[in-house]
């Protein structure tokens, strides 16, 4: 087990190094750091810190790589027990971005490593201990008008066949002439996730402040969430991104 774990970690580190330091991406590439997290009223949450490096190859085509360490905590029922899962992991994906005017489409594939601890440690759980699986992601982003943005993100992980989808639409409401450094955007989001044993759905408002000179975005999120384990509740979260 220890040997396999070292092989997995070594493979991920190698992929991460390739994405961040390979020559085609290191020269005149655009990079961004992004982080965030959310938590619901049941104490379930997700937090992440990521790096994206994108190198334009042709006018409408770019190559992109992402490394995203993350932490997930959730609960589920096993017989009469309520089990808490604490899962640390890392995604390493690479792919292409197609850009047309104000619209970008990204397609990515890679690997996901997770280490999941259960309390109590029920042996019947499908996801426990060290897991290593494939991961595919897609992203669509478009400025429908000068001040209205639509973003759709989806992913599928081989870890318990988990599918996740999130859609957002936001609109700029201040600094309409772009003469000031900061703009405020408001919007709404919806999300949906499921595997063979669990599903969730939710959504709510978003408030974003964007600092134009430094290309820094800070967003507050909150709203309603329903999952098949506990029913209805509330969630809240933060997001931060910086482009270089």
C-alpha cells in the first residue's frame, strides 16, 4: 500500500511539474491563481487552491494545465450510523481552450488522487482510503453583452462516478464607464451533483468585486441546498482569483 501511494504521489507531482514548468507553457503564458470554499448548515464543505497556466498556440487555440489541491468533508448514512468523511485530494488536468470573440470553451482531462478517512470507519463504503481515478472537465464562458457574463462548468470523476455541474450568470452594476478601478457584479448560480447513491441541488445569489488594474476578483456566495442525505439547508462561500 505504501509503495502504491508513493507511486501515485510521484506521478501527480511529475504531472504538476510538467504543467507548471514545461517550456511551451512557461514562455509568454498567462497564469492565474484561484481559491475558495463553501460550507453548509450540516457542516459539509469543500475548499480548494488552484493554479492555471494557459499558453496561446494559435489565434483561437490555447493549451492549458491546472493543478488543484483540495479538501472535502461530507456526511452520509450507513445503516444506523451517520458517517463523516474527511477527504484531501489533488486534481491535475490539462487540455485545450477554444476562444471566439467573447466566448471561451475549455476541455480538460487528467487524474484525481484522494485520501478519504471515515468516522466511524464503515467497511461497506465505496470510497475510503487512497483512491486514484480519471477526471474530465468542461467549461463554457461567454460575455452575452458588454456587462453580462454566462459561465457553465461540469466535471466527471471516476471516484464513485461523481458528476457535478454549475451554471452562473452575472451582470456588472457599477463603474459602467470603466473610469474607476473597481466594479461590482451581481448574479445567481445553480449547481447539481450526483453519484449512484447521492444527489444534491442548490443555488443562490453572488456578489463579486473586480479590481481592474490587478485583475483580482473576490466573490461572496450563499443560497439554498437540498441533498438526499439530510434534505434542505443553507450554504455560504467565498472565492478569490488573481490573473498574471
